[in-house]
């Protein structure tokens, strides 16, 4: 067994044994049922309504369809976008691509703060952005849920890869997600810096503000808390447009939503998401991912 695989095995064992135990101990500091009931009540009182979900959801749907069609066009007909035209655009360089992603993320974040609910009630009441409760307690609860969910997330990665193996030819490997490919191939200080900003800062911000901050409260009122968490978690996984990670990211999305409900602050899933992404980025750059 190679050094990398041995280290990976040890990390996996620690995730499945140590982190859930730590997460359970952190949650034991709370009266869980009472806190969860209070969180559900807070979620039902969020000023987000259908118009807000439609406002943000429409933009996300356009972005989703644009990305899907672009991937399909490049896969089926690479000649659709001439290489000369691509190289002459901002997307022709790795730095330009990352700057474009940052700009797109900032536009979505801005839209979240321009939603009707946020303009009327303010970001604190809409998203719980600056929780009046102790921030240390909020972060403790966030990390407890993250630690408890990680074994499920990475266990579902193994399950998805195992299932996917039945559909591959001998010696063939599952295609990596585009973000994973870019992270592995990134070189140069500026590119790595921009990718780190995207991965750890702007992506967690916009994804949590949209999926958990705007869309989740609406679906929780529409379907109930548990069904709403599952629905929005599935939307979150599907939005990444990569079938092998649909199940893991859906489970992660449910955990992030549960953290939002449990803590009453959007800061909890934002921090969880940033830590999760940072860990994956470090693993990929170090050859473990």
C-alpha cells in the first residue's frame, strides 16, 4: 500500500470515528429538541416569500441552463467555439477564467441583498447575518453538524464511485468534476490565489445566501422543514452538474440547511461550507484528493 493511500485511509478512519464523536459531544451541550424547535419557528418567520425565491431562482436557472448548454456544446461540438476566439477573450487564460467566476459570484451575492425581502426587512432579519446570540455558540453548533455529516458525505462519495464503476469499461475512471480538474491543474501564484478566493470565500457566500438564505425558508414553509431540507439539498447537489457528486453534495446541502435552521444564522452554513471547500482544496493540491 502506497504512502498516499495509507494516509488517506487514516484520514478516512478519523473522519468516521473521531469527528462524529466530537460532533455528538458538542451537540450534547445543547437541549437539542428545544433548540431545533426554536430554529424551525425562526425559519417560519423569515420574511422571504415566493417572490424572493423566484427572483433568485430565475437567475440561478438561467445560470444553470447556460452552464449545462455550454458543457454540452463543448462536449459534442468543440468547433462551436473557435480556439482563436476563446484565446482572445478573458476566458482564454486561467486568471481570466477565475476573475470571471469571482465577478459572477459577486453579482449573485449582490442580488441576494437586493431581493425584496432583504430590502424591506434588512439582512439581519432576512438571513440572520449578524446573530444577536453568542457567535461562539453559533460556530460550535455549526462545527458539530459539520463533524456529524462528514462521514455521510464521504461515505456517499465511496458509494457513488462504487456504483459508477459498474458503468465503466475496464481501466476507465470516473470523470472528475470541472472544479476538481481546475484545482489540480492550477499553477502560478495568481491563479492559485484567485481559485482559493473563489473556493473559500465567494462560492460559500453566494451558494449559502441563495440556497439556504432565500430558497430554503420558502420550501420549508411550503413542504415542512424536513421535506424542505431534502428538496433544497437535492437542488444544491444537482446544480453542480456532475452526477457522481449528486448524492454527496445533496447530503452536504441537507447538513448546511440543518445548520441554518438549528443556529438561526446564515453565518453557520457559510463557515461550514468554507471549511469543507478549504479542506478539499488542500487535499487536491497536496495529492490526496
